[in-house]
């Protein structure tokens, strides 16, 4: 098995375990067994549990990049901005939602694991979404979206599907009123 395929198999196995049991219960032994490789093979690819968790977060980030690309394609017929892309990317269920929810407990206890994601979010927010210091409107819309995202991750479902769609549609409408388009 090539190293790339080994990494993919390890990440898939780790994701399954995290979704089933939670990230706090994920062990390297369990991941190696689920991936069908030796623990040495696992450690060759990911020298620690933290390295594996960081790679899982990185894979989630790649997935959300793909969702943003799909959103750009959906919005390409009309003027759009990066805030609209973020909102559109969020619409619909992501295959990573269950994993994200399962990882919340770990990142709450080990916030340093989120460093790369935090830097990426900060870059997107201040370089692409809220491009001026006084762009409070974009900040409010972005953080409303983040609230909805965590609403879903925490599975507190205060809105039904129709209400959620209506709220997201309204966020897109409000974002489209941005004079920076």
C-alpha cells in the first residue's frame, strides 16, 4: 500500500472511530487495527495522536474548501462575494458534520490543535470577507453563520429544515447587498 493510500486509510479509520466513540476515546492501537496496518505503520505516518487529530482537522478544512469551490460554481452566474460563498457552502449537510461535532471535545481541551484552522478562518475573515476595519455588517453576518454552524454541530436543532433554509437564504440576501461585490 502506498504511503498516500496508507494515510487515507488511517484517516478514514480514525474518523470512523471518532464518530462512533468520540475523539477522547480514539487510540492509536484502535486506529491501526481498524485501518488494517501495524501500529508501527501508523506511527510512521502519524507519530502521535495529536498529529493524527491535526491531519483529521486538515482533511475537514480541505472538505470545506471543496464546498466553497462548489458554492462559487453555483453562484457564478451572478455577482457574488466571499461571504456569500461561505454561506452557500454551509447550506446542506456536510459529511464532516458528525466528525466536527465529535472533535469539539478534543479541541475544547487542546485548543492548539485548531491553530491552523484558526489562522485560515482569520485570513478568510479579514482578507476576503470583512476587508475593511469598519465592515461590521460582514462580521455580524459571518458570526451569525458561525452560530448556525455550531447550532448544527451541537445538535440543538432549534430550527426545522425550512426555517434553517429561510435563515440561510436571508443571510445570502443580506450578504448580496454588500457594496463590495
